[in-house]
C-alpha cells in the first residue's frame, strides 16, 4: 500500500529501521497496529496470525492484562530508580523468583542474576563476567572468547565478535582474540531428521583444536546457542552439548549458553539447559523474560562464578559493569507478572505436550515445492528451501510476503523459514499455520 493510501499515518522517512531493507520497506510498508492473543491487527484492519511470537519473545501471547496491570501499577508507584549503589525491592523480588526457576534446576545453582536491557547486553555481560571470573581466580591470561560459526549473539561488539554471521561482522572491527567452532548444520547427513540430528557430535572437538592452537591459558569461555534460532533453527547433534561441556570443564573454560531465544518455555522446558540436561556456567536470557513487553535481559550465573568475584575489600565494586536500566522497576514488574502468567497456565512446559503434534504438522510440508530440510524441536520449526539460482533468500522472502498477505506472520533468514508461535497456540492454529504456509510454498515458484 502506498503512503497516499494511508492519509493518517506518519511519514515513514525519519525512522531508520533495524535489520530492515528500509527503502524497499517504505515503498510497501507492513504496519502492525494492535495485537491480542495469537493475532496482530494491521493498520488497515487485517488479522494476522503470529507465527513467530513477535521476535521469539511474546511467549504468553499478546495483550496479557495481568502484565499490563502490573506495569501500570509499578509506573505509578516507582517509575524509575537507580541501581548503582542503590536498590529497590522489586528487583530483588524478581531475582529471587528467577533464581527459583533458574536453568538446570535447584541443583545447578545458576541462581545469581545480573540484569540487562536486551539480549545483546546479556551476551556482552556474560562475556565480561567470564573474563573477570578467570582473572579473579588467578587466570588473568584467559581473555579469549570462543563462539561458533552461524551463531547469533546480538549486535554488541562482543556479540558480533563471537557470532558467526558474515553480514553482521564484515563492516565492523571485532574484539581481538576471538575464534570459532565450526557450525553443526549438515543437511547432507541430517536432512529431515525427526528429533536431534544423529551426526555431528564430534564437531564439539573443535574446542580441543582451538585449545591446541591458542593455548588453554588464553581461553576464558565458549558461547553457543543450545539451539541456534536466528540463523535458521539449527539443532545440536545428539551428544554435542555433552561433549562440549566435558571439554570445557576439563580445560577450565566457562561454558555459556545463549538462551535468549530458547529460554522461557520455547522447547517445552523452562530452559534449553533443562531440555538437554547439560548445565553451563552462565546462561543469557531476554525476550520471553518479560513476554516482550518491556525491554529486559537477565544473565544467570553459577554461584561459584559469582562468589569468586565477591572478594577483595568490601567497599570495592566487584564488577565494573551495569546499565542505567539494569533492574528497571517497570521491567521487573512486567517480568514478575510474566512469570505468574507462565506458572498459572503451565506455559514453560506446555510446548512439551504439543511438540509431537507440531512436528507431525510441520513435517506434512516435507513434499512441498523446494523444501530441502525440516527441523523441529519444542515449538520451533525451521523449513529450509532451495535457493533460486543467483538469488539467495528471494524465494523465502516471497513466501514471507505471501504469508503476510494471507494472514500469517513468519520469519525468514536467507532461505530458511523459522516458526516459533506463542506458547498459547491452539491445535487449530497449528493447522492454520501449516495450511497457509503450504499454499504460499506452492505458489512461490
Ligand atoms: C541467541 C540470541 N542472542 C542474542 C540476541 C540479541 O537480542 P536483542 O535483539 O534483544 O539484543 C538474539 C536476538 O534474536 C538471539 O537470538
């Protein structure tokens, strides 16, 4: 729709949109004006089924009154308070509640929580905590951080340095002293596998290779997404995460799981850490933490790692790090209400009950034109398409546009379609997602 057809909408010129082809978008904008439950409403009044929980964040669905009410209450009680050398009760209350459901369960004790404002900030915070920890235990030469190809860890300089997406990296200078494991995506051996891929656990041995290359005394931490989301839903091969854990432990390297997407019920367990039964030392989260309502992230840290930094003179600040909005009271209120909604409706585990049905429904697209792989876990799906010759990404983008016009929001990355509906999704809506997507695939050419 052109601007002239929208007489009452603002000019689109001033807003420089993130991760968007701005000029293309502004010629044919897609505007979402309202949301409720599983649906968005566009500015021209069409209902669109949310197949992506916003951006993997609206896990309890849209317009949750309990969260709105908590935010309103908090805004009119304590709108903002500094968190440097000052505190406010709700930040402590929220951390205590988060600690109670911390990744890995009560045994793992990742029950020290550092607040941030986003996933990117959570990642940079985790990397800094890891390096500070190594220094605190007398391993100050360990400053190198290892990521993985095809990893996405947000857009801070730390995150893009350990991340593995060329477009996010090629223009910018990166942190010195980073390196990468190879990615685990291997469609030749694993295409259309139901469940975790059978092949590729040995790729975790790349960490051994990097230890041999750089020297163990230089490596502070390794960070991976247990399930890579933004780069196209890449599942860890069977045994891979266990092997990575074992190698990291053996070499005194901290293991960080980036759970910005997988946290808060996405896989049918509270965290991916719980799903895989592999416990890292640090877990990064954001997104579902507040159901996407108020920007916030939280880094869960193993108690030993935290305690190692609680040394030195008592009057000394232990970690020179934090944000103006760390522990923002309104975000904490949104987060507490979100946890109540999750608990009240069993949403952190609801995905487990639907996962098989979800998988079966998505796999009906196996024979749709140009589908070359399907991967599902919990309430996530990746559907990989063959690229058009010389036009990588074009086919999936056409499918995305067609779905949107047919009333379904999906996400695409390159030629991979990613689905991650709110965890309140009903069976009929799973059917609708598959049916609309199937039509769009059939007509994409
Ligand atoms: C695994 C992972 N880490 C970090 C981020 C960055 O989060 P944010 O966009 O909130 O900075 C994302 C965002 O999608 C993500 O998927």
